[in-house]
C-alpha cells in the first residue's frame, strides 16, 4: 500500500492499494469551498493489454459512516456466512511482486 500527499490543487491525500491485477486508489479531494470528499477508483488492465479500465465512485462526508457500516457488514457476511473456510489473510501484502515487476508481467 502506498500513501502519499498530492501537490495538485484539489487532491489532498491518496492511498493506493495494489490487489493482484487491480489497483484501488482512494483519494481525498477538496472542493473550492474547502469541503472534502473521497473518490475510490478501481483500475485494472484491459484483457487485450491495451491500457486500463477505470471505475470510480464519489463518497461524500454525510455518507461516510453509512458506507463504512454497510461495507463492513457485507464483508463480514461473506467471511462468516458464505465463505468461512477461505483464507483471507493469504492475500495480505503485495503478492510477492514489486511495482515494476508486476507492471512488466501484466
């Protein structure tokens, strides 16, 4: 996971999560009135190898708590009810690839 601060005007903070063939980028952004919101971007390489597909959601401060509760409950349901035997800790870390190696392989 990479954490870094951005120098661009409306980007305050960014957190990159590398997850196999996908990368999730969680950015804190500022509005012109110094209000803040979060964008979550999923980036994955296209099947034809020509660039990336991106999906993005915007999460506003009034929804933070509801979103976290919903996401936590959903993950716990999958972990305890649907797939309790699965080893979720298996994928902690960077899967053994450094950034350059992963980009070159995929």
